[in-house]
C-alpha cells in the first residue's frame, strides 16, 4: 500500500531548531515501518489549498492510484496574513491568503480531485499554534509588534483564526463524506500546555509534537474508507 500525503510543512516534517529549519522524516519512517506501507509525501513548505490542488490534479491525471489512501493536511498557510503590511497599516483592512469561504469550497473541490484519481481522501485537522511565540517570531526582523497587536485586538486571535480553518477542513470532510482524523484534539487546548509540542516559531511542531502526530496517525490507521 502507498499513502500519498498532500500537506504543508507540518506533515513535511519541518522543524525550527537553533533558528534554522530542518526536515525530520521520523514520523514517515516509523509509520511506514509499523504498517508495512510506503509514503509518497507530496507536502510542501508554504503550501496552500490552491497549490496543493495543482499537485492533486496532476496526480489524478498522470498517476491514478485506485483504492490507495491520500491524506490532506491544509489550511495553516491559507489563514496567514501579510504581517509586514499590517505592521505598516494597523488600521487598514487585511485579507488572509485564502478567505474562509474560498478555503471551504476549494477544500471540497480538492477532495473531489483526490477521488477522481481513485484515491481515498482522508482529511486531517490542524495542530494548534502558540499565538505569543508566533507573534514574537513574526516580529523578529523589526516589524512593529505594537501595531500588529492593535490590528489583532487580542493576540490570541491568531490561534482562534487558525483554529477556524481547521474547523473548515473538518466541515469540508463532512460535506463530502470523507473520513476525518482529528489531529488537533490530540493536542492540549491550553496555550501554555502546547509549548513543549511546538517549536520556537509557535507554528511547527517540535520533535515531541511530531511524535504526537505519529501516534495519532497510527491510532487512526484503520479509519474507514467512507465517513
């Protein structure tokens, strides 16, 4: 069995350690070894739903794989904003990379494209992020934290906004009858408790966080083909 993964840097295994990004393939190796499968990881750093759909469409047309699972983990980049623009104009209107409405509809379309290639789509919710650490990381180059806070109104809005896209992914899975693995529920809800599970940028899971992702995916390896 081959499992195809369409995601962003989370399932790519990206870590931020000692102020540099590295890729850790540990969850893939462990999962493949445990379940005797191969993993075709098509995840990309910075991937949005639109970028993923181009890859999914290509795979559906060029390399269909009837009956094989395809995991989708998307939304973390779609919900992101242009923080530099916000720092300059904290009183202006600033849209995310993909609006919630667009994200929901495109996710449904992506699930359909996966099925077109014969694969079985399995949707993941998103691991949580740490708002304060993320804002600190965003401003590390000199962006005005005060201005960004002013636009946000509440720093915790960052985590809530990202969670709303995780919820939309779950809603898209339900609307399309696709199985869902609630990765997010494996993490603590409290911001202070997720600190050991995320890196210094507040977004990418730490090695401990990646271990939790592996354990959650393993526990749900028998998820039904249709929800």
